[in-house]
């Protein structure tokens, strides 16, 4: 069942719509600000990331310089050559001890260096926490270094360490035969821990590559790394900003991922708090507004109840008046004032009704005179019949019929009845002017039931008799036409022996016709046609070939029996 959309429901719907619209606007605004803030934070932190990784770049660069030192240092060239060339095992052990001592002196060049190892034939000389590679992995790394022909090679391992591997070749006489393979182990885990302390967060994820080789990665799943054109990824449901670049000194390419929420520095919590406060204030405002609207609706309903009581005719004086000075109270005061005026008008109309009743009684009394006149005319008619005075009988009968039609209450009559009354009128006129009036009717059979104002044709025929027979004394021919047209029925009265003035239509509209008879006849018909059917209806006059013609149109309305000329 569909509930009626009352004013209270409309206002409630407006408030709810306003609340939803405001909520959507705020959410969209926050989303837009979030995107803009993300862009700015990412742009600013991109440079910070490069600066942060400069420490790692320095460590790797220092390791590369250390590798160069091993190649160019005379001590290592001479002692490694002696180990390779000397078959004396005692001498080899002594030289190896000297090399390890020298390695210990070089170990402090980098805080992130875990181990330095030299692999010369079957001799392994190292200082530090150990190489951390199996013999197979070491041999594989050595082969990669030999293929590089003395260039430094960076390799990664499963234990999270990064190794610089380099083949050390004899420089004497540029023989370039291999003296040893150098392994320098870098503890990247300690390096990343240092970077995390730099940014005061342990959420940093780092991935390092060199010459297409993956050296180190803290991403558990490589699928977490988005394509190069994306800067945001989710790792285990947590959003991360992703930064890419190349370390300037070491040439390492890196991918660093930092949690987005950490970079916001509590901004999200403050925004959420502000949004919740705004939502609470908005809800409180809407509740207050709804309370005000509800009170206003209650006052309007009270006024409506008073109006309903007035409409049902009940006394509403027991209904509380509306206090206050706002528009609703003013409307209530106006309504009370209107009711008082209405009561006064009702009382005045009641008094007038009493007076009209008295007038009707007097009019009913006065109706005795017409009835008395009908009786007298009937008596004359029967006496004329008795003494064979047919002309007197016909005239009295026609006059009585005209009187009855004149005092009848109906305003519209069928064309057939109007023609009948016209025939009665012409019977009297032919008795006055025998052999001087010729009368005929040209009517379509289907128009006899169309309604027209009572006594519309009779004054027009009377006007023709007056101006032709009475004034000029000439024989006149009168033709009445009733013809069906598209807009209704066209009625016309044409006569010979007279003519209409050229300005008769203008005079008629302006009320300047020449005599009282014309004013009562023609002007009365014209005004009745306007009032009954509209301003487009009325009398029209013209003179054609010795005929004075007046015509008018009535719509094809049916009579009480449903007959119509259309």
C-alpha cells in the first residue's frame, strides 16, 4: 500500500536526502584529498628514499674500492704469487698467516662487512664470521668471477648476504694468470636494519639487483611487486608505496617499499577523527532540524484540524489557539478573522434569503394575474368558436400560447418549438395585415432538436414586419432559414421591403441603436447569444439583392429528449 506523501514525509525525505548527499560529498572530497595527498607524499618521499639508500650505496662502493685494492696492492700480489709458485708447505703456511693478518687490518673498513676470503688453489684464507657458502657454491661463484676476466661481480645468496667476487690476477709482466679469488661478504640484513632505524620504522622492504642478478630481496612473494608504471601495491592487505631507482655510486638498482600509513604519520587517524566529529555534528544538526520541522508540522496539523472542523460545520472554539508570532500563528489569526467575516456573511445571506422568500410569495401571488389573463383569452377563444368568429379565435389562441411561452422558466428551447411560437406570432400579424405578409421556413429536418435561446427568431421577424409593413406599408416576404453547418446550426431571417443601415452591427455592439424597440429586440438577442455560447457568437447583418438578412449560429446542442441537428 502506497503511503500518501504528506508534508512531514516530504520534509523528512528532504532531510534524509540532504544527509546522504552531504555524506557522499564529504566521502568524495576525502577520496580526492587522499589521492592528492598520496601523490604529494609519494613525490616528497621519493627523494627521501634516495637519500636514505645513499648509506647502502656508500657501503657497496667502499666494498668495490676494497676489491680494487686487493688487485693493485703489492703485498697481495707478491704473497699470493709466492703461495702459487712455492711448493714449500711451511713457507705457504707462513705467508698465509701474514695474509690473514693483513685481512684483519682491512676488515674495519666497513661496518657491514662480515667476512673477507681469499681462495688460492686449495688454500682458503679468511677473516671474519665465515664465508657462509658451501664448497659447491664457492666454486660456482669462482667460475663466474673468472668469466668476468678480473672484473668485480656481485652475487646474492639464500642466507641474505651479498658477495663481491673477483678474480685477482698477476700483474707482474702482465701475465694475468689467476693468483686467487676474492670473496667479500656484506651483511645486507644489518644494512637494512640501519636504514629502518633511519626512518624509525621496521616496515621497509628492500630488493637489490646488479647486472640483471637478484642480490637481495625482502619480498616474500615476487608477485607483490607491481609493474613499473604503478606506485602502490598491497602486501598481505597492507598498502605500500613502491620506489624504484639506481644507486649512483655502486650502480645497484633497487625497489624499496614503505608502508603508506607510516608515511602519513598519524594523518589518517586525525582525518577519521575529524570525519567522525563532522558526522556527529551533522546528525545532531539534522535531528534538531527534524525536531523543529516536526513541531512546525504539528502546528500546521492543528490549524488543519481547525479548518476541518469548520468545514464539517462544527464549533472549533474548543481547539487550542496557536501561540507565537510566526507565519503559522499569523495564518491562524487570518483564518479566525476569515471565519468571523464568513459568519457575518452567512447571517447577512440568511436575512436576504428570508427577504427573497417573502418576494417569492409575493411573486406567486402576482401569478394570479397571468393565469387570470390565460382564462380570459380561453374564454374569448371559446366564445369566438361559438359565434363562428374564426379570426378572433385564432388570434386569442395564438396570443395565449405566446404568453405561456413568455412566462415559462426555460431559457433554451428546441428549434421546432421556436418555429411554433413564431407561427403563433405571425398568425396575429397576418390578422392585422391580411394579404401583406408572405412567410416561409427553409429548415433541414435534422436540426429541429437543436437548442437555441427562447424568442430568438420572433424579435427578428417582428423587426422585419415593423420596418417593411408598418412603416413602409409595402407587401413583404419573410423567409426563415435553419441549416446545418460544421460549427452547429445557421439561423437566418430575410425579408423584402426594408434594409439594414451599414453601421447597424457597430451601433448594436456600442448600444447606440435608434429606438427602444430595436434595443430590446436585437441587442437583447445579441447579448444572450454572447452569454450563453461565448463571445464568438452573435448577430450578423447584411443586405443582398433587395433582401435584408440577419443571421446567427448556435452550437448543435441536444434537447431533453436527446434530439440533435448534428
